[in-house]
C-alpha cells in the first residue's frame, strides 16, 4: 500500500512538473532594447514639413503566447500571439510651417527656420508570429497610445500627426538564448485635415528598428 501511494505521489509530481514545463513553453515574458529611426512627412498645411529623424532608441516589454505548434529550438515550429508595449524616443530635424489665418490663402504653408524636435511614443504592437526553426516572421496592427513632440524641452500642442492604428512587419531569430529582432512600422493611410475650406493637411509617420531581447 505504501509503495502504491509513493508511486502515485511521484506520478503526480512528475505530471505536475510536466504540465508546468508545457505551460512555460506556451507562455513567455521578455524584454527588448534597440535602436531605430522615425520619419515624418507632412504635406501642405502643418507646423512641420518633411522631417527626418536621427537615430533613436527604444525599449519594450514582450509577451509571447503559443497558439499552435510543437517543439522548441531548431526543431520547433508554431504560430504565436505576441503583444508588446514599446517606448521609443528619437529626434527629428524639420522646418517650421505656419498655419494661415482663415481665408488668407497667400500665407498658406509659409516655411520658417529649421528646428530640432524630440519625439516620444508609446505603442502596443499586437503581432502574430510564425516560427519555423530559429526564424520568426511577424505582422500585426500597432496601437499608438502616446505621440509627443517637444522643442527645447517645451511640449508642442499639435494636431494628431499619427493615425491611432498602424501596422508592423518584421522578422526575428532566436540565437544563443537571445532574440534578434528587426521590423518596419507604417500607417495604412495618411491623416487628413481641412481648415476653413483651405488645402488639405496630410500627415504620416513611418519607422524602422532593430533590437536584442531575452525571453524568461
């Protein structure tokens, strides 16, 4: 009887450990840090026009949930859901452009001196990741939670320059316990505004980034 109880207890412990290991393989948390650049293109009316970003940096908290698949490492394959929270910071060099008064088309788009802007963003990519061996191909929508511009430490109050939802495309590789990640973030269409029947104001932002992460 004692032997039966010991065998049953050992089976439960081993089974529980196997379940925990399976769960760990299906759900992972991690962090990533990297560098990138963000380009801004504003047409017609706007405060800044055709700005180009210098190299910036970003950090991210990453969750990876396996939906279907098997194995790990070189022999692993599967489909993953990968929600993230990404904070990015970069600087942009652009030209001032003054909004014309209502009905005064002559001063529309008057360009002033160049300015150096600092951009801070918080994004939530909701990526689907297809893994084959050590390589992952990723795509999904990106929700923009924050997009702040400042000049010389002073926050600029602007019309929204980014759409609330964009997209990201990328690829990553798992090597030596690290994840190497590269991706492009774009927008489905430009934002458009009109002011007192004047010419349309169009704005779009795009960015690329590369980073290194670790999953726990």
